[in-house]
C-alpha cells in the first residue's frame, strides 16, 4: 500500500551484499512505543535472493499475539518454506523472558492450513517429522532446535498467495519469540 505524503512512516531502498543484516525500529519523541508493521521486499531478480527473514517480538494474548505475513508471487509455482516459532531455544542466545511454549498456526485468509506445537512432534501424519525438520534447519542455515524443546516448526509447500502466521503461547503464556 502507498504511504501518504508527509506521513511519519519510514522507508528505505538499498542494495545489500550477501550476508546477514538486522533492522531495528524505534519510535521518536513523545511516542517511543507502539505497534509497527515492518515490510521487506526483494525488488530485483538477480542471482542472489532473500532466503531468510526473522523477527523477534513480544507474544501476548488475544489480539496481542504475533502475526507476521508471507506473500508468494504468482508464477513462481509452489515454494517450500521452513517456518518456525522459537521461544525456549532463544534463551541459549541470551534472550531473557522467552515464551516457554509457542504454538505456530498458518492461515490462508481465515482458513487454518497447518499448525505445530512442539517441533519434534508433528500435528498430523503428513507433517514433517523431527529428522526431516533437523535436515531442513541445517540445509538452510537455521540454528538447531533441541530434541524435546517446545519450539514450533513447519516445513510446507505453499502456492502463490498471501498467508499469515499466528504465534501464540500454549495455555495463554507470553514472552519473547
């Protein structure tokens, strides 16, 4: 969507060399906090491509759960994506106050198409098992999740379209994810 002329939204277009980057969003002046939508678009079709986008945020309850979105462009065919909601394992990286048991749900519109709670235990028989997920983590440069951790993960093929993920805490738990 377009940004209004004179709006206080921030935008940036840049060319980045391959590597890892972090974008931090903060408020200015009298309104240093609030809800923000961060969007990242790959706008060129060169030999390199965007392979990972991750966000760390507070997961609350009700309307304050974490809800990122994904759009797969038309004409690309289906894409195999690794989706994760990491809470407990973030503690090993020094993140305090992590959510103890995140649940990950994937929606197309209002229809739930997949979910996972406790990554090593598939929610349905056709979901990726722990060995398949572990291989996907390694193949894509994602850090490992410990056996038996309560982090959540999905490996799924998605057709062109827009999707939302909902990360919530099992039993109403809250924390960083």
